[in-house]
């Protein structure tokens, strides 16, 4: 029984022992998956015996003017907050084109994570990614709203609308979902599985795909980066581009050393309004060039969707 069902029905949660001699604290648990040590799992490989799967997640976001959520360069101003709205839109007008050119130069695939508002606000960007054959996964309607502020019916309608919009523009249904702001409700994995989604990127709890239980089946959690992600690093921790690029290279070096022992996923998440800025872009470019030029036959440059497809074919629990 999932957490929200227990809340609704007034049923007790699974017990978790905290170490107190005379007490056992009962902590709420999501019941989506059990604990599993990465060192204790069955071994497997990515296609052609590769061991390190690297994918880029390119977040394409569009925001409501004068209302709603959004990252801020400086303290929010009273609406319409032109400063922060325009700063974010720079990514769609300028920064993203640098990133597209870089992907072309390196011959790298990516998983595009667009708000469906991008089809209306910046359709040439979507056309450019489509013409290059990059994977399109879902990222809500806009990052001006959050799923966990919706009712279950409202969230279901949101997922259906986003799915239909992508399918009508791309000709195929998206397999994967990343929620705006990672704003899952108690029902999100259930609703995604029921809508036909195969994988979700909201959970940053592992370096291998993990099966998640839903009320009518299961969905795969493909690792999505919150450390190698420019928003938490630059906006949250106030790191800058040289440090962020160094993090990418340090992670790559360690993953390459460890992947002989176990296969792993290394995701890198970027937002064009951050890493597409002129003073930052060169650091991203140089880091990716070094990785591509030094990669050996253990490295698989791929997409989140291809990781999902391969893991499903393995038949592992």
C-alpha cells in the first residue's frame, strides 16, 4: 500500500528502527522501492559491453510573464519582474544555440527536456532538436507551475495534455518525464505509469536504474543528476562555471575508475540560461571535449530513453 493510500485510509506506516533501546519510531515511507546497496546487485553491462553510460539532459523552460515560479538572477522584483523573466529567456534566444552547435561539433546525443510551452514560445528551438533526432522527454507545461500544488485530477489532466502536445509535434509519445522543479505529488509515479510512461527522472537516489512500484504496475527511475546540474550548483550553492566544469570532470574520472566493478549512469543537466551564457559556455565546452576525446570503449554516450530501453531488455529486478 502506497503512502498516500495509507494517509487516506488511516493505516499505519512501515516501522523503521532508529536504535533507541525502548522505542521503535514509525517513519512514513514512500513504499516505491526497498533499500538496495549498489555493491550487492547483479552485474550487467550497457550495449557492446560498455560500463559507463553518459547522457546530457538539456532543460528547455518557458515561463509565464508576471506570475509563477522561476529561478532568479537577483532578488525577485514585484510583478512583472522583467529582469528575471528576460534573463531566463536569454537561454531560449541565445544560449541554447551555443549548446546545439556544441552537440553538433561533438556528435553527442542528448535528452531534451522541454516545457510544452516551448512549442508556442520558441518553436525554432524545438525544430532544431527534432531535425537532429535527439530524444524528447516530457518536462511539464511550464516551470511556472508545480505538480504538487495540484489535485490528483488536475495532475492527471496536466500529464495527458503534455503527452498529447509532444506526440502531436514529434509524432511519437514521450517515454520519460521530469517534473518541473521535481515537484512530485504522492500520486505522480502512479499517474505517469497509467499514462503509459516508461521512466521518470525525478529521483536522484542512485547511479543505476531502479524499478519503482505504482498502484497498477511499475515504472523505471532513470538516474537524473542534482549534483552535476547547473541550477543547484550555480543558483543554489553559488558555484561558478569553472567549478561546475571541474565537478563534471572529477565525476567522470571517478566513474571511469569504478565502472569495471559495476555499471553506472552519469547524467549532466544543463539549462541554456545558465551554461549558455557567454562567460560560462567555454567551460562546459572544454569539459565535454575532454570527456569525448579521452573516452575509451567502456563509455556509452547515450540518452535517458536508451538507458531505459536497454535496462528493460535485461529483465533485471
